[in-house]
């Protein structure tokens, strides 16, 4: 049905795609895996002919016998949405904030003249129900901002499959969602393929997602297809060295010693954080939200503790409370035995806890040199400029960068290097506790493996304690000693990581663990 | 929505109260006794004192403020020191020119700016875009009184299509009135249109890079249809902010253009009142301008809520 032959793309002098060829048969699920910059998304956009305006394409993209590279724009508009639908990674921004979800789904039918207004509305209702948004509970008159990320992705899917296209292209459809929502969306996509005989081109960086979904798979790197074939055979053989490396990296467990269980560095006792309810009407307020509801936890010196849970479970609020950025209505937080009280955290105490965020780029001032960015925490601990310089150089060295890198700006570094710089900034004033908030979630598997090694190494050298907040259970399993499972503001299960993830005692934990896509054991990975 | 409306209304009333206090206090501080000015340099002190009593200038401050505000609430703006007629009559006569002029200018400015901005954005980087950017740059740089003179030179003196100034009054008919206001409105509108077209362009360009535009294209919308149905309304939000500010500028800023075209508008009135130290007229006109600005901002806030569903929920 879709036949891509020798597809190449060039933007300026840069070659983005290089001789990409593959085919997708009707009703087939075709997976495309690769790291960021491998050309997965550009391949998909080229098939839709929505490539960047500056891009030049060559080769053939044949869909049902017509070469899309030579079709006029008018015919392409008629094809998009009707024959080929597409959904994207970021459901939060993929919908127009000013239009109701019903209108946005109905638009697909109206644009193609497939129905009149009433007909399109009825179809939108039916399609939204099909993707799991019951109009009785989620009316068509809702706006995107009133829905969760998972619900928004369902709306996108409903709009993309409204005309029952022959091919659906899904570009990292679940990357921005938490594990349980990811499992639901993947199930929905699989159901749609089965029920409607639709083909699916599934683009992802996650090997396990492809393993559980795709019939055939292509592995991409640097704009070219490394190898392709039936998923199981290809993943079992791992004939291409790059495929083998991807597998090794995704399963990488850093070499680290189990914590000895020393004195507690962080001690949270019965922490409670209540938000006043949302205002509604003139004087009314809805029920207050107990975002953190009686949480107790400790992190010992040199220990790594994981904190997992779905989005909205209170992880972020708890983190902010630990950092003294969020007042507590009950309980207390102690760091090295000293109380952390919001708004009154002395510099000396603040110095001893540092934070690394998910998106390193967003947490750096783009106009400052790296040496100044890394030296930022020194406002908490005045030292001579001489000592500051040496310690910045040491920190950069410790995270595997060169001291000269301090003279460069943040945009000159890759994503993995930026995360190293963020870690350098966190350790430069020798904290006791480093909170890692989804710190490796946005990284490619090979970079992630390196960063996990780095974290293990730094922990050994500086005796750091980590509080590792993540929705990615495989990462938590790789690097933490103990894990806490959080749900609706409470810790529902806690214990040794291996034990909790292997034999969860709570239903909620079991659900979380089951939702994580895994590579089948039988494939010998 | 009701909550949003109410909070905006409260803020409107508070702004007006603060503004009235500031205006009153300012005019108390500046030197110059209206009674002395009215009677001339050689007036007897007794006569000045008598006039002060007549005008109520010798009453305590608080009492005079209360009388001023109370009067305004009932439509009584006092009596002009120089013209010796009620200020309300003076203002309403002048508003009959200024208000249509402002609305005319806003109409011209948006009618020019929005299509130009959309066109430039949809031809980003092409000759049409560059030409529009160049012309609007010029429009911002050239002061409007100079522009007014050029318009007079071309359309009034050379071509003779319009009168070079003056206003026949609305009694002469709607068409005659609008015709007399066309050149002044155009002179006022061009600067605002230049700014607005640029804001429209950049806002639309930014919106065109949003993910939901890509989603719309993937559904099969053509580029122009995606601009019209998805990008345009989202891009309007910053444009409305600028438009609201411009209305205020146009209401207050017509002084120079009214003088160039010899129009009996509010701008000329306040100009004359200031030079003649007719403080009661100045107070009333400034208060009126503040009122207009605050009301326009209120309307812009309402328009936000109409366009953006995310605001309707907020208090």
C-alpha cells in the first residue's frame, strides 16, 4: 500500500534522510525505532508531505500507486486525513485551544466534504466514543484545556481516524504520557488496527513498545535505515551492531554498590500539603485538594530512593515541599537533622540539597557561559573566585566534560551533555542530597546509560544521596535501592526496589508494573 | 464567566476613583489662580476674591472634590471659566466630532492592518512580506502631523477631492461629515495600522509554528484554510491587546491632527482650555478621556474572554 523507495531529504547542506526504503502492507503495524535525530519523524512527515518548507526531497513515496512527491498540493490535501491520518507526540499542544473537541474531530469530515454539519457532529460523537471518550462523561463541547494529556491524545486519535484512513502514522504517541495511560493508548491503537483493518506506522524510541505492537520493524540511525524485518526475528537476532547496542543500552544497569543504610540524610514525617479548592461561582469553592497526604520517607547517606507514580499523584508537590518551596499544613521535613521550613531555609541548608530537572535546556540561562551556570549555587556559599574556578573545573571534569567547556554557551551542547552540565551544577557545592526529577526521561537510551553510569560513579565518589523521581520503572529499577510508590498524595507501597517491582503487594503497584511495556523474556534479551 | 465579569467591573470602578483623585490633586498643585487669570492683570483684589467665592474656589478641598465628583455622576461638569457655558455642553458638542473621528480611524486602521498582517505572514520571507514590512516601518517612523500635511497637499490642494480642513457639522449630512473626517482619520490611522499590521504578522507567524496547525494540516486542511480556521483566532489575542491600547492613544492623541485640520474636537478644546487656565474644562476632559480608556480596556478584557475559553473559567 505504502512503498517508500530511496527517499532522501536535504535541508541546506545537511542531509537529513539518506536513501530510506520500506513498505507497509494494508492492516500491518510497522514500527520505526531510533534515537532522536535518526530521521524517524522526518520520514513520517515526508510521507504526509508535511516536511519543513526548506526541505528538498528525492526518491519515491508511493501510496496506492501514486507518487506523493509529484502530486499537486490539492491532491495531497485531499489525501491527508482521508487516506492517511497522523498523530503526534505532544498531546498538550496538538489541539487548538480555542475550539471544542467535538468541532476538531468533526472538522476532519467537514474538510473532506464527507458529511454535513449534523452528520459530522454525529460521527464525531461516535468516533470519540470509539476512542474511549464517552460523550455522556466528556461532552463534545469541552475545550482541550479541560482534558488530561491522555484524553487529549484520544481526541487527536479520534480526529485522525474519523474518516477511517487506510494508514495511521503515530509519531511517539505515548512518549509524553505516564505508563498506565501509555498502555491504554497503545491498546486503543492496536484495537483500531484490528477492528478497522487500518495499517499503523508506529514511531518510537522505546524498543519494548515496538516489540509488543509491531509486526515488522525498521531501525533508523543518522537518517538511514540500518536494518528492517519481522519484529520478533529481528529483535531475537540483533544482527546489526547498532540494534545490538540499542538493546544493551536500554537494559543497562550501572555498576553500583548497595547502600549501607547509614544515618538518614532526609527525613520526611507525616507531610501534609493541602491546596484550597478551585473557586467556582461567586463565593463557592470546591473541595480542598490533599496533594500530599501524610507522607513519611527517609533517605540514608549514600542511598538512592525512587519515587514513582502516575502524573498528578503529588510527586512534584512533595519534591517542592522537601526543597522548602511549598509550605506544609502538617508534618515536618528534616535535612541532616535540621528542619526545612518553607520561606525560611538558611543558605547553608539550601546548599545541601540540589535539583536536576527533566529538561536541562529549560533550566539554563541561554545568555550565560557554562562556567557561570555551573557556579550559580555559589551564591549560597561565598568562596573566593580562585576556589570557585577550581571547583567549577573539578565539577565539569567529574561529569566527563573538559574545563574549557566552561567558556561555551549552553546551546552548543547536545541534550546528554546539557544534562551532564545540570549535574555538574548540582554537585559543585557538594550537597548531601540530589533530587533527580525525571532527570533521564528525555534522553536517548545510549545517553541515558551513560548518565546512569555517571550518577553511580558520583554517588560512590562523593557519598551523595539520591531521590529519584520518575515514571520510568526500568530506570528506577536500574539505579535505586529502595522505591516508594505514590498514589493520590499517599505512599501506598515502599520497600527494596527489586522486591517491590518483582512482587508488588498493592494492586496499584501491580497495575503500574504491568503497564510497563517489556521485551518478551523468550526473545533472549 | 460571571466571576470574571464582576472582577473586571470592580477593577473598572476602582481605576476611575483613583484617576479622579489624581486629576483633582494635580490641578490643585499646579500654580495659577483661575479667578485672577479670568479678570486680567489689573483686577482689583476684592473682585478676584468675589469671583473666587462665586466659583466656589474658597471652599475646603474635600468639599470641592466631593462636589466635583457628585456633579459628574449627575452629568454636571460645572461651568467653564472662560466660555461661561456648562462644560457638559462644550464637551458633548466636541465629542460629536472626536468620537466619530476616533471610530473612523480605528476602523481604517484595523481594516488596513489585519489583512496586510495576515498577507505578510502567509508570504513570510517573500517580496510581499518584505514590502509590507518596509512600508510599515516607514509608517511608524513618520509623525502623523507631517503625514497629515502631505495628505492635505495631495488630496486637498493638488487633487481637490477633499477640503483641507474644517468641519461642516453633522447638519450638513452624514456624507459631508464623513468626508471632512476622512483625511484626519487616515492621518491618525496610518501609524496605528503600521504597528497593528506588524503585531498581526508576528503573532500569526508564531501561531503558524504551533503543533495544532500541524495537526490541522494532517487532517487535510490546506495551508490557507489552516491559517483562517486555526491560526487567525489564536493570533488575534495579542492583536486585541495592542488595539485596546491604540484606542486610548487615538482618543487622547488627536490633539495635533485636530489642530492641523482645524477640527472643533476634544483635542482642540483641551489645548485651548490649558492655555487659558480653564481648569474646570481640563479636569472634565481629562476625566472623560480616562473614562474612555478604562471602558475600552474593560471591553478588551471581555473580548479576551469571548475569544479564549481558558479565561472564562478564571476569576
